[in-house]
């Protein structure tokens, strides 16, 4: 199901609810909510972001045309420990290209909590790679 480019994404794979990530928008056919005793077992990176548009790329003066603009890094998260900051453009995870929020959700959903991943991002025109150790997503409360 396609999502708008400006979809705000909280990267927190919630496999207990059969959803690869927790989205700010609920799909038309949501999975049943997990019970309080169920714990999410999916990975979490800990960012909120949106897909980079060509207009945003032009405004930033960057040659990067695809990726996810980091809007917020959750305090204490894997992304925070790896040094990601608001305004960074995430372009790859473990060399898998990240073109938009759907790619990011898919890639994170394929990983495991505790797994170390290489995050490639652009900050102020400079491409950087940092290693992050994914954390376990918090259980959702019904």
C-alpha cells in the first residue's frame, strides 16, 4: 500500500502486531492489537522522518535525490547513539539503498534487535557511515 512522501515514520518494527514498523498513519486493514502481555520483538532505529523530494533536494543544494530526511532522533535510541541528527538524509542501511520511507521501513523490518548495521547518511554535503546497534521495539499498549 503506497504512502504519501511526507508520511512521518517512527522506525519501530512491531512484529508482534504483524506490522513491520509503527507508522503515523494506520493502514485501512489494521492487524489486531497485541495483548498487554505480548511484547514486540522487532527492531527499532529510533527516528522520525520523511521521504526526500526533488524540491527539498534542490533547496538543500544536495546531489542526493533520494533518501529519508531525519526530522527527529529519539533520545537514547540506536540512531542517537550512532550520531544521527535532525536534518541528516539517510541514504542506505547496510549498503541497501534507502529511496524513501517505504524502503526504510522495509529494510529495518528485515533486521533483528541487537543487530549492528551501517547507516549511510548525508550531512552538510558530506556522506558519512556510522554503525548502530538496533534496539528492541517497545511493546504497544492497547
